[in-house]
C-alpha cells in the first residue's frame, strides 16, 4: 500500500510540475527576474500548493499516526543555523543560474533531453559532496 | 518593473496537484514530499550499501512517478515539451550549487517551500525566503550585470 501511494503521489506531483510550467527553466528564470521582464505565473503554483498544505496539514498532523504507516517521519531540526542559510543561499544561486530545482529536474527526465542529464549528474555530484562534507 | 504575459489557470491547477500529492503522502504514508529528501535518501542508501532498507523502495517508486506524471501530462495535453536553452557551464555550475545547497540546507522548493511552510516550520520559512532572495540576486547578477545567462 505504501508503495502504491508513493506511485500515485509521485505521479500527481509530476503532472503538477509539468502542468504548472516548473519544468521550463526559462519560465523559472523569468519568475526570478524581478529586475527584468518578470513572469509572475509561478506565484500561483506555490500559492495553490500552499493553500492545500497550510489548511490540511493542521488536521493531518493532529492524527496519532498516518493511515498506512506507523509514524510521521518529520524533520527534527528546528534551528536557524549558518548551515541552513548557506545551503539555501547556494541553492538559490544555482537555481537562478540554471532555472532548475531538484523536483522539476528529475521530472524532466521524461523529456529525454541530454541537458537534463548533465544537470542531474552535476546536482547529484554536488549533493554527494555535501553528504561527504556533512559526515565529517 | 516590466511584467511578462503570464498564465494563471495552469499554474493554479499544477500547484493544486503538488499540494494534493504532499497531503496524500503525509496523511497516508506519514512522509514528507520533499523531492531532495526523497532523492538524496536514495543516494545515501545506495552509496552506503543499505539496499535492504524499507525506506528505499517507496522513494524510487515516487521518483519514477514524478517522471511518469510529467511525461503523461505532455502526452495527454499535447503541451509542447520545454527545451532548455542553458549553456553547459550554467548547467554544470548550477547543478553543483543546487545539489550542494539543497543537501546542506536540508531541502528545496518542495521540502521547505511547500511541505515545511505548510506545517509552519520557521526553519523552512527562513530557508524559502533565503533561496528565493538569492535566486533573484543570481538572475540579476548573471543576466543583467554579467549578461551570461
């Protein structure tokens, strides 16, 4: 059941990313281009997604456990530390340069474009270096 | 500020799908729909040889669904497939920064931006504001000051 839910959720998410324009890096860069010709479309993506999660999570997280699993596996960290800020800043810079964030980049594998694979290879290399660094 | 022609309906529908996916994954499976967390969870388990973990299979299946869903949308709707026009240096440099940043910053647009803010995590709100701000600065610097993207 867990795996079936994962398949349905992954597919819904992928449809959402493609439908919303998030898989088009030019559109993402247009959204971040406040000082050029700004494309506000992606505000609606985040707005609609947050409208769902902000309202529904209040109820879901009051449940004693999820429907098909034993527990809620939520991030435990709450501190605003330099690592969080540095990571978010580096991510933002890379997001601006390329127009890709991880979700849309992985969903874009469907487009079978060699550029996507170059991006993903670099992204996983960067994350792997981060993983090694964090262990020390 | 100049504003481009923009769409409302498809982004809203897309966002709704993303929100519903995050809701279902949390409600049914108790897991966070943060794509980095899911993808790097596969990477860390694979690179550390922990293949037996029950946490591995659903993650791979979710990521498969992500690709399936994006492909299915274009097949069914007939919407043109976006062709990235990004030069090689930006693909590689951007990819490295996105991977490193989301790993050490514990999340990306989905994990912090949709799920974290959805559960009113201050950490996620700060992270999202930070990567949005640096995204805007990055496009300003690389597009308008340096003219390289």
